[in-house]
C-alpha cells in the first residue's frame, strides 16, 4: 500500500542528488572556506580593538586583501576550471593577511583562507560518468591475450622481419 508521502520521497532525493552532483563538481567547500576567511577578516577590521593602526597604503591593503579573498572564494565555486590560480592567490593572500589585516583576522580568517586554498589546490574533478555506466550495465569480461607480456601496443604493428635483416 503506497501513500502520498512515499511517492514524494523519490523527487526529494532527486533534487538532493542534483545539488550533491553540482556541489561535488566544483571545489565548493574550499570556496566557502576562503570566502568565510575573507569575510571574517573584514569583520575584524571594524572591531573596536586597537590592535593595529592602518595608515596610508597599509590601510588600503587591509581592505583589499579580504575583499579579494571573498571574490576568490566565489570564483572558486563559479569557475572550477581556474581553481589552481584562485587557490594560489588565496594561499598568498592568506599569508599576506598576517601583516595587513589584524594578524590575519586574529588567526581565524587566515587559517580559514589557508585551509580553503589548500583544499582548492588539492581538489580534482571526478572524471567518471556514473549515469552512462549505470545505463550501459556491467562491462563485458575481457578475454586474456595469449602473450600478455609481449602483446604489442594497439597502434603499433608487428615489425617486418625482412627490414630488420637488412642491417
């Protein structure tokens, strides 16, 4: 006996599956961590604590570094093809924030940016195509070759013995 509750469950699973596939198709966690690190640094710049004075160009850098980190975090999520560049920028700016943005947002923002940059640098896209494999069914078993150790490569033909004898 089916109830309307059980009929709605597969649709909910499918939408969760689309979100999961989209999220796994890009360095999502890394982008979120980098953006959170930059946002935390921006919040600590406005803190009432007088830890560092920002005068002149250093004051501008104190705002530019976290803003660029937030942008890098968003771009990591939006364009995963450029993840290595954005990861390196995030790592460098995370380290620079130690000097420019109140000790890197009192260490928290700097650590978030560094961990996010490292995750983005290490992330690789999944090359397998699951839906096509599931639709095709299990692969057919391969037959073993007679001489597996001496089998030529697929594009390489067998050598002509007469050409080798010519010297």
